[in-house]
C-alpha cells in the first residue's frame, strides 16, 4: 500500500464562483433543458460529529416536501423539477452539499441562486420547529436500525458505509456505532439556534461555493466527433512506419489474447453436489381469513414493523390503465383526510419510514396471457409508532386528496424528469422490454407503462397540462381511479418480531376493512413480432433481440434460464464487451414475458451486435463445451434464486408470490430442474426457440444512427 495515498484537501476558495458549461443534446428542442445547481464544500467526512450535523441539516432542508428548501425547489417556476444532484455527498474526504433545479434556462441562473440563498436566509433568521429536527433524528434512528439487504447483502452494505472512513484515516467502527455521536447530536439540537447556526456556518458564510449552469448544445456532439476524427487523422499522418508496424502488432496480440480460453482449472471448484437440494423460504406464523385477510410474519426486523395491503386490481379502461403509473407515483405524496400534502409529509416523516404504492401484475406460471393483478400499498415504522403507521397508512388508502392540483402538477413534472433521466442508465432494460413487447399482454403493458413508450406518454401528459382545465381533468380522473381501486378486496401483510404482534394488532383491527369483490383486471392476449428502434438524446446504443419461449412451469424453462448465463460467460461478454466495446452485454430468460432476450449496454455498435447475438447461438451449437462451464451457468441462476434478502424483504416476496399463486413446491420444482440441466438441454432449447427468422428486435439509439437503422 502506498503510504502517501492520502487524498489532499481542496484549496479553500475565498469567493464564490460561477461556471457555465454545455452538454450534448442531439435533438432540436432546447427549451427548459438547462441545469442550475449550487454546491458548497463542507468539512471532512471523517469528523463524525460534523458529518451527523450535515446530515441533520440536509434532513431539515430536504427530507420531504414540507422541508423549506425542497418545497421551494419543487414549487418554483424557475425549473421543472429539483435537480437529481441534490443534498449531501459524504463519501469523499470532504463533504459536499448541492441544491438546484433542472428543466430551467441559462438566464434564470441568478434567480435560482437567489431562491436558494433567500430560502436559507429565511430559515437562518426564523429557525425551524423543534418537531422538524426531531423528525430528522427519527429518520436517522430508523435508518440505523433497519436491516436492509435486498439490493446487496447487509454485511456488504455496512462495509461500504464504513469504507470512506477507512480510506480517509477515520474510524470505521464509530461510523457503524452512532449511539454516542447521536447522543451528543441530540444535546446540541436542543438549542433553538442549532439549525440557524449550521446554515450560516456551512452555507451562507461559506465562500467555497460554486454555481454551475449546464446548458444544452445541439452542435456539441458533432463538434466532438469532428475534433476526434481530426486528432486521429493527425496522429495517423505523424506515425512513422515503425510505429505503424508496432500498432499492428499490438492489435494482433490483443485479438489473440481476447480469443484465448482462460485456464479456469486453477480456480477452486464448486460442484453441483455442493448446492443444497432445497432452500427454506419464509412462511407466515399466523394467517387470518375473516373478517379481514391477514398474514403475519415473524422476522428479525430489529424493532421495525412493515405493513402492506394488497387490493384486487379491478377491470380498468384504457384511460385508467394509462393513468395507473401516475396514480401509483402520486398517491403517497398527496394530502389525505384533513391534512394537506405538507402536513401529511410532516406527519409521515415524524412517525414512519415512509409509504410507497405500486401495481403488481404477473402472468400465471403455466399461461403467460393469464394475469393475476393487485394494487400494493406499503409502509414501515419503528414498532413504538405502530399506531401512527396504521393510521397514516389508511389515511393514504381511504382518504387521499386529489384537490391539490398544483401539487399534482409538480409531481407529474417530477415523474416526467425522473423517467427521462432513467433512460440512459437503464437503456438495455428498455430495449429488452421493447423487443419482447409483442410476446404477451403483460410484456406490452411493461413497455407502455414503464418503458420508453411510457416515458413518451408521461412527457405528453405533462406538456398537455398547460392547456386550460387540463389539470383539473387529470385530478378528477385520478380521484375516480382511486375510488375504484380502494374498494377492492384487501389482504394485509404484517412483518415484525412476534413479541411485538400484540402491540400492532389493536391498531390494525381498528382500521382494517375487508373490501368487496371486483371484476378482475385483464388484458387481451398479445403475440406479434416487433422490429422497432427509438431515437433519443443518446450517445450510445442499446440493442436487444427477443424470442418467444415458454412459461416458467414448462419443462424447457429451466434450460432457457441456464442458457442465458452460458452464452454470456462463454461468448457474449467477449464479443460484445471486450471486442465490441460495449459496457456490457448478455442474455437471459424472462419469465414475465415467457421470452428469451439478448441485450447490449452502452454499445458503440448496432448491426454487428445484433449479428453477434446470432453468432453466440452458432457457437453453442457448433462446439463441444466443458461440463464445468454448464455448471458455472447453473450456479449463476441458483445464486440468483438463493440470494438472501433482508428479513422483511424475504417476507414481502413470499407474500406477493403467494398472491400470484407461486407456491413453495413450485419454486422447489423449478430449482431442481435447473440443477439437472445438461449441455444437450441447452442445445435442444436453442435449436427449438432461438430461430433467427422469429426474432423480435428493439433498439434505443441517438438520432445520428437513423440512416443506419432504416438501412
């Protein structure tokens, strides 16, 4: 380890700076596409007290829509939405606090800066209620207590959380045991001037401030490409014959190295015999059918309680189905009952860990065109706040308000900006959803609600809200949809430690309702090929091919699940990433659409990548393969099935699986079939399902690739 690896401190600025720069926008419309952001450099992240103070300040200013700075950024007409770069960054040696907007214009930069600074001055002058500080401390306690791990293992999360302190010569153990520091923080927070003093010290009187205006430039991509080509041409002219020969030799050596098969026999070997035949999945310790359906899971939640309600999704009109993603996104961000949205946000933050809503629409295991469908509302809280959790939960569910039209307008705008921003980071998923959108009704809905078609729909809805009466019309339609959904048959799911059940039962009994049976949601069957490309502001491509396959209970589903990893490990990674230059590529079986899909991620190529998808099948069929390579692919699938989640996350999954008819026996059967897959099975299903003439294609690309795509 280099003993001189210390990250140096930034040189302190004596006056704020303003920077204007450009980003490439490969589409003609540039209105309201500028980012205006202010950033402050703070103290060192290894100072635990300073870091916690900065976290409290962030919470007071930005925790929820009632927080003063977030409220100003959400409701201003100077931008379309708060910047996605917002709040405290504390993983570096010196912390950074950022606030601003997106969807703005360069000439509004002074006004945006004034809005942020004036809001801070107002809070510094008038302070904040003690309850707001207590709410932020409550959120810190909840985050400290919660055992997460559904994204990646909880232990690894703790290690990553402690890593910055270790890197920058701090105390990683202290970062994980915050109780002493939190006690000191609570004592400081009792002073009414605590927050005003922090705002003045860390922000208002901090001269190390930068304002960045990032504006769109429709010519920047062409300019960069021309500059790169000119630079390459100049380099080529300047090369001597010897240098040219050396480059050719290096290219040849690289190609030979990429074609080599690594000797994996030197690695420790895991065999199929090392994989347990069965896995244990959570089961409820108590199930109640009447008067209200309830399941209770006893899980080690470290003092938290999780509450879910699944409502039968009723039959929806086309208009209601289009509104469903918006409804899910705004429901828990609105006022409810006698509280407006600001009062609701304050109550939720003070007593819970928040609420979320979504639909869960999944196909049957043996017929991809048949659906079971539910609307899910979820929340969590510390057990000592279980009564408030149940109360606020049912306020959202029973009495959500759709009369605050300005709030609905702001939320739809925020959903629009988030969905547009998410395209580049999840372009491969969008491309796969596009390619498989003709495979089933559920696959079509995925593309139209959450894919690029859904992004286009939300953008059109947001633009249309400028018309007279349009906002009121959307609010009325949302209210009607809510009335329709909330009446459905309800099934409750409670997750906590069994010793706390008695503390939760009375509150739930007072609020829980059975609901009524509704005409079930359904979609017309869909099965047609797709050959589509969507053009947008993308500098790279995302390519996908999809083939109609079989539902999960079919005998061939296991081999198709293993085939994806086998093709990725043996061929696609090398061809798409190492040789093709993409950031990533692979393949996999998708049980939701009963399809097999290939993809590439951030890919400089188009046609060659689509051809490489086909070449991977040829490679499989025309070669003999080592048995351990099949085993590796099997282990990849099994690791995904067996991957541990959080205590609550595993119980939630078990509850939702049971709603959709996924039994433990079925899961064990599919897992056993996967462990029995052979090379012959992989070749058989490839020959049967991956026929070139049946492929559907989905591509996301920039406008400069239009001619190539049409050709």
